[in-house]
C-alpha cells in the first residue's frame, strides 16, 4: 500500500514516526511519503518537506507568510496527486490539514485524520466539514468518541494517547529513586509572552523552599539571554534545555503551564500545579470562546479536578506556595494523586499502544 502522511510540528513528527514504524511492521509492501521531520525520516518514510518550513504561529506571522503557506498547500496537492496514495493520513496540524482533507476528498482519496483538532474546546463549526471530508477519525482523548457521537452522530475511533507509549518507553529505562528526588520542575511554556507573565510568579516560589532545587525547562526556540535576567536573583534555581523528560524523571513536584505538558507531567507520575495567566483582554476573550470545565488535559480526561488549576488572578505566589506545600507534605493527597494518575494511564493506553492501534485501524479501513 502507498501512504502519504502530513504532520506540521515536532509533536506530529514524534507521533508520526511511531505510526510509520507500525505501518512498515504490518505492511511489508508499504511505501510511505511524508511531510514531517527527522524522526519520521529516520523511521523510513520519504521526507518531502520538513515541519521547520511550515511553523508559522500567530495571526501576524501567518499574514506575513501567507504567500509561502499558499505555495506549500499548492505543492502538497500536486505531490499527493503525483504519488496517488491508497490513503492520506493527516496528523493534527488542523489549519493546514483540514484544507488538504477537503481537497483530497474531492479528488477521491481516502482520508484518515490522526489526533483530532480540539473542536470540543473551540471552532466547533469545523466539525460539519470534517465529517464530510474524513473517512476515519482516530482520536487520542477518551471523551472525544462520545463527543462526536452524541453531538454530531459521527462514529470515530479512540486509539489511546500516543504520549503514553512514548513516556512508558522513557520510564522503562529510568533509574532515579523517589528518595533521590529533590527537584521542583518549572515548565513555563514555549512563548515569550506567556513565559514573561508566569515564570516570575513560579520563580518567586523558590524563596519559600530553599531546601529544593528548582529547574526551569527552557523552550527550544528561545535564547538564553531571554531567561538570564529572570533567573539571576535566585540561588536555588537552574535551567535545562531539550531535557524536559529527564527533568521530570528526577522531579518531586512541578509547576506547569496549561497544555500538553500537564499530561506529560502526570504520565511521569509527578505531582503538579497547573498555572495559567494571560493578558486580561486575552483571558476575557478566551473565557467567552472556550467552553470547557478545565484547562488541563489531566482534569478534562478524568472529568474531575485531579490537579489544582490556578488561573489568572488565582495564580499568585502565595497560592502556589500553599499548593506546592501540600504536594510535598500531604501524604493523603499524594496517595490520592497517584491513584488518579494510575487510572489516567489506564485510560490513555486504551488496551495497547496508540500507534499500533492507529495502524491497525488504517489497514482495516483499506481492506474493507
């Protein structure tokens, strides 16, 4: 079979690479062409375009690079048409991939979408077209299956979360004992604006816990000079770059910006406080646009408050100190958290590894 995969960012390259490995394992005649990165190429796929050429974030940057984006879309369509795949597998990256899905369906290609756009949070109006243009939706969050069925009468498949298998593999080689853990991880996000808002508050907490080492996970795309003045005043604060998983392996607790990092932290079994703070205008707009009970994936998946969320005006040094003290010292809370984390892992494994189940679903679709 001929497969054409499209991912447009680092996480898609990671999950796409595991899917590529499974497709090769299950289809000895597989030919795989992809948009992705080094990991998908290393897994054996022929790389057409690297995600570094596709990473445009923010309204202004998108407008400025619109000619390049449109040129990429045109080239992508031409390349798919030349390759004539048996199936097109779109991995997350909805701004680009949903456009390709609509075109591909019109051309008669079979379209699979792996890692659903988070339409349950916002831009729900996308679903009508998605249902028309996608032959098989593979979801990685357990509540998405019921959401699509109950709200849109669309049967989708839940395959588990690909991060579960990635982190399981990392944990399998871990040797750090809980007695050695004297580190508090600070995961303040990846964008300058959000880091500038939240990191100073996170850092201020370090003064109340001089016996612990606080370590900031720096964003890959931000220079050291940006962090230096923020960290300078704290004796028990250091930093790492491109070592977030190793940091979580040796952490006793973590202060984490909302996003995928909250889920990664939970899968490593690290007690965490979820932190969010934006400009007042952005926060007020988000409150009106986003219709969800929680901002962390951990709480959304479990449908209850497993981890404490400190949002906007609640994100203060005093509140963080209070919550971190509980995570470090309240044995009852720690045990309850471990139980919830174990249940979360079971949910996200869905009886196996996401990439293997996704490959099986794709092959099953092609055989029917």
